[in-house]
C-alpha cells in the first residue's frame, strides 16, 4: 500500500471515529453552539452529505495547515508543531468564513445561519474538530504503520 493510501485510510478512520464520538455520542457541537436545531439539520438530517463535505473540507484545512507548517520550517516528525500550525491555520480559515458570512445578511444557507447564530463559537468548534481528527489520525497511523 502506498504512503498516500495509508494516510487516507488513517484520515478516513479518524474522521469517522471523531464524528461518531464527538457528534453522535458526546454531542459536542450542541454543547458548544447551544443550537440543537442547526446541529440536528447538519449532522442528522443531512448526515451523509455532511460527512462527505467534512471529508473534503478537512482535507483542505489539513493541506493549508501542513503548507503553513512547511512555511514555518516545522519538522514533519514534530507532531506538536504540526498540530499548532494546523490550529492556527484552522482558526484563520474558519475565522475568514465567519467574517464573510457575518458581513452579509443572514440567508437560507446553513453556514450563513450557523455563523449568524453562534459566531466565534463556530471557529472554536472547527478547531476542536480539526485538531481531534489530526491527533487521532497520527495515533492511528503510528499504531497501524509504525510511522
């Protein structure tokens, strides 16, 4: 199995486990947002499409985070440094989305309603989700492949 297939497997498994545990068991998005109707709409009514969307969105967050880590010359084996770069870039990306949506009138779009209702807590939730998936992905990858 090539290195990218191994990483995608670790990523997929991590995202799946984090989604089940944080969203469906612990209900962390509702706890943070205090918007159970929006969480229900995103994660329950649209579970499959939301998971697919999250799969690709988090890949973008990870790519930007790893590019940022490279820019800062953080060693690829420095998981703590990579995680810090990922957290900073996630805050930046999600914060930019928040500013974008809040600069416009609320619309029917889920993300418009999400950012207008919960504001900066959406950024906080994104950072928790992204950093949890990354941390578990690193653990899974190391346990399975030893690297």
